[in-house]
């Protein structure tokens, strides 16, 4: 029989063990909770840091990267800043941010193209109206020239007609840049007439010296006459604008293996490599042309050349310097755009420079004969006993001093009018057409045949 003290002692021992077990469990639970609280605090700190980094990255995207990416659409040479945290590159978060930039650039480019197309359409309509008004003014000036015989009035009318011609050229260039057709359909014309026709559209035409080395009768097919005249006019305009007013611009017409080249050399300051590369991209016509890329105000000459070279399969190169320190521009007209006109049936304009081909051939045939040109000095050298020429020193006494050229008097009004008439005859030959202009539109310069794909007068 168990006694009461033993039972009490056993109960106390069991209670103590239970209390110890319960205390150990509570202690382990408290330690676990403490560890969990520490983990939760660490996770919360990490989450707060990630949130701050995400917020900073998004703010950097909005403040720096998105504007730079938008500017890069118009200026591809600009750089777009990278993310603040380089570790995000290649992660899902970094890839998502890059996709945001790409989508934004695509939409900006599309909106920019649509806005520019609307601007070009509006400019096409405006230039069409301006061209029609200038053609009417040109027709009125030509009528006054034929009606009155007063030399001074005739000279004034010729000058006004030339100013009107320059305005027509600028309107035509703007229309071509905005996607309009070149505007004139012509008959086949001598290539030199197309060059001098482009020269006659410029204010500084008297500074242009044309050297014609083509075979007589070298001509352009009908649809290439006006594009060549426009391109030559714009290349000459650039050369005249960027060279000193007391210097000449030299134009040479030469045959090459695949056609004809028109080379234009000026004595200006030239271009830097970046300017030369940009100009070459514009005249090549390989990329779309936007008005916003042409400056403020837009400089449309090279852009118009690019449009025409792409449409009519011509080639223009402005990447080389000229021998005079300026820029050399070369227009290449391939053989499929060339034709031949009989000079007897269709002579070139009286004011156009005559070819040197015939003179060069005559000189080669006369070489070694006793007949020489009156203004060509003949140098006789003594021969030795074997019949070989001997070198003889030329003395100062043998040299014939040059007589100073007499000063020409100032031209009279009749002579000035005649000179301007000769210039206009060159333009007339480059623009000769088969029929008169349709009723309601003024004809182009000197009996041209106007065609406009949008129903209005265009050059």
C-alpha cells in the first residue's frame, strides 16, 4: 500500500517534468517567433529597397531615357542613357523597360511621319497656287517684251522676267521636295542647253563658266531634260552661294564610259567631313526626306536633288573637294537617258557654248603641217647636223610684251537688252515644247509644255 507522501512526491515530480517540458516548448516557440520577426524585418527592408530602386528606375526612365529616346528618332547620332542599376540589364524588369522605349520610339516615328506628310501636302497645294500665279506673271512680262521696243523698258522687263524665273525655281524645288512631279514634259534637247537653262535661273549666272567637251548633238531624252536642268541649277546655286562673289564656278561637260558627267567646281570654303557625309546622303535619295530634317528655315536644294536622282535614275556625288579648294559636284547621266540630235536640223541655242570636240579634231589633223592658226605662235628651233632639234635658251628680248587690253565702255541699254535676250534664248532652247500651255495656266519659260499630275501649273 502506497503511502500518501509518496503519491505527493510522485505528483510533484510529474508536475515539475511537465512544467519543464512546457517551458522548453515555450522557449523554442519564442525563439522561432524572434527568428521569424527578424526574417520578416529583413524581407521588409529588402522589399523597401527594391521599391525605392524600382521607383528611381522608373523616374530615371521618365526624366532622362524617354526624352533622349524621342530625340534619337530625329537625331540618330544621339545616345540614350542606360538604366541606373546595370544589374537590371537582361532581367525581366530591364527587358520590360527597353520594350517601353522601343514602343515609344516607334510611335513617335509614326506620328512624325504622319505630321510631316500633312505638312508636305499643305505645301504642295500652296506651291501649286504660287506657281500658277508666277506663270501668269511670266506670260504678262513676255507679252510686254513683245509689245514695246524701248531699249530701257525692254531691259527692265528682262530683269523682272529673270527675277520671276528665280521665284519659279524656288517654288518648283519646294514642290519637288514635297513629292510633287517635276511639272514639265519637254522635247528632246541638247544636254548643253539643259545646263545653260539651269544656269539662266540663277542670280549669279554671269559667274558660271561652261566648258562643253561633248560630241555635237549629244542630247537628253524628253523626260530627263527638266530634272537635269533642276539639278544643275541647285548645284550651281550652292556653288555660287558658298564661294566669294569675285570667283568663277567652272562647269565641264565630258563623256565617260557609261554616259556623260557634268562637273561643277567652286572656289569656296568647302565642307567638313560631317557636312560632306550629310550632303551625300541627301543627294543620294536613299532615305525618306522629312521637312523637319532640312533645318529652320528648310534648305531644300540637296533634298530636291535626292528626290530627282531617285525618280529619274541619275547620279550625283558631292564627296570630293574641287581643285580650287571648294567643293566638286558631279552629275552623272547614264547612256539610257541620252539621245542624239542632228545639229543641222535642231541646232543648240546660240548662247550655249560650242563644243571643243571639232576644234580639237582639227588641231590634231593639223599637227605637224605648216598651217597654223593666226593666233598660235610658232617656235622654230635650230637643228644639228643629224637633223635633231637643239634646245635654245629664250631671252627676254624674244618675248613680245602684251599690250594692255583696251577698256570696254559701259554697255548701252540696247546692248544690255541684247545680252539678256541671248541668255533667254538659251533658256528657251532648254525649254522648247511641242505645244502651248493649256488654257487657264501660264506657259513655262519660253514656250514650254506644262503638265501637272495634280491638275495645277507646276515647274
